[in-house]
C-alpha cells in the first residue's frame, strides 16, 4: 500500500554504466527511487583512478565530465518529482589522496563515499602477503586512514573484506582491530554506511554485520543507507530491513548527505515513508 507520508529518504549509493559493470541507464534508477517513495537519489559511480588502476570496473579519467553531465540531465528530467544528485564512490589506499583531492574539486559533489576494495587486483597485489588475517587488519587500518583524510563523507560497506575469504573470517579474532578502527573513525565525524547489498554476497549479511553496527552505535557513528545498486531494481532494496535492524540496536535516526552536509531522519518516519 502506498505511503501517505512525504518522501524522506535517499538512495545514497548507486552506479551507472560508466563503471562497466552496472546495468541500466540512470533514468531507470530514478524511476525505481520514485516508485519506492524516496525523496531522491544520489549517484555514486566508481571514480577514475590514476595509472589505469582497475580500469575495467570504473569510469576512465576522461569520462568524469560526461558522468557529471549525465546526472545533470536526469536531474532536469525528474525536476519536481525526485531530487537527483551527483556523488562519487572513491577508492582509498595510501598515496591516492592527491589524485582524489583534485578529482573531488572538479565538480560539485553531494555525497562522497570512501571505499577500500580489497578485491581489486592492484590493491591485493600491493597489500596481500598470503595471510588473510593480516589482510583483514590492513583493511581496517586503511578504513580508519580513509576517514582521517577528510576526503569522505561516508565509509562504504565497511566490513567488505569479510567477503574475500569467508572461511578466514572470524569476528572474535578481528574485532579488536575493528574496535581500534572505529575509535579513530568516531573522532573524525565521518559517517558509515549500512549497505544492503551484502545479503547477496559470499557472506550473506548486510555490510557491516550486526555486531559491528552495535560497536558503531556505542561510539555515536552516524549511519547512511545505501543499496549499492548496480541495476535499477536494486535501488533502496532492503531499506525496510535495514531500518528495523538499526532500531533493534538502539539507533534513533538515519542520515544522508546533500552538498556534503549531513541530514538526519527519525527511524520511525523513515520507515513510514517507504512504499
């Protein structure tokens, strides 16, 4: 049954065909966002990186302006119906900061996600030394470093590394590293994402899992919802479940970013606004 309340939420993590592994044009994503009772949608396609790093799964440097123009066109098309904005999902690893500073300054961005993608061949080649536990520790160290750069609004899918080798993921063992990272992240004020696409990954649970969400709540770290949509029907997928999980852990609000400034919505109102 359609909601009688005003639209309140945003899809804060979704992609375009420029990343070479998403299906559907941005207008199709916007249609689903509108149908599901969202106030808006923020496209956060995979950023270009220097030296051709993981070029097969992201836009090329010379496509960045095309990306901004593409989203502007959809914004015009849906004016008065849905708030369409341009953001970016930017990879972090030590040394990439100068490149990203220049990239983020090239156009007004509304939401910048920081991601550590341990599955990227170049990242793995540089940081994986054959020990999965050490790799997981490196991941959380880099996640904390990403927050401390000041480059990001939100850290995306912040336990993504668990899907690289689920057989080597032991939460009780890695939790001290997670807690140390969260202590550092909390000091920065950077938000963290509850990414609903995790239920479709090797370890089928949202990213992060329930225990890490609990640790985030204890530290007062804000949460942003994102479905990480790579096809239109994934827009806002699982938002209801995600909001109820946050409620069960004692969260009272959920956040989104516009103009790189954080806004909040009470969880009860957020749930009531969905279709």
